[in-house]
């Protein structure tokens, strides 16, 4: 039996993005929504959670790609 670190699994997670509106993108894995990215004043705001209205802000990033990575690598509660 081999053991794989949960960090490795999180880094290898496949995510997809879907444009919800002009300034809002949904980030998800095949089985769950990780969060949303909102364009606000020239920066990309990563919001954790399935609903962008009540999502917790993870951070503000210079690019959309950085915001996607922040949501992909964010620890999830079990």
C-alpha cells in the first residue's frame, strides 16, 4: 500500500472555468464548485464557495490564472 500526500492530490486537481457573466467566472472540479473569480477595479478577486454572493474572499490577484490557482490549492474542509 502506498500513501499519497493530500497536498499532491490538491496540486494535481483538474479544474475548469466557466464564464457566468462579463465580470464573473466559476471555477470547479468535475464534482464540485470551488469558487468564483470576480473582476473588480483591475484585480481578480477569488471567492471561495458555491455562491458568489456569500463567498469568502481568498485574495486579490493580478491575473485570472493566479486567482484560479489560489482556489485550486485552497484547503477544503472535510
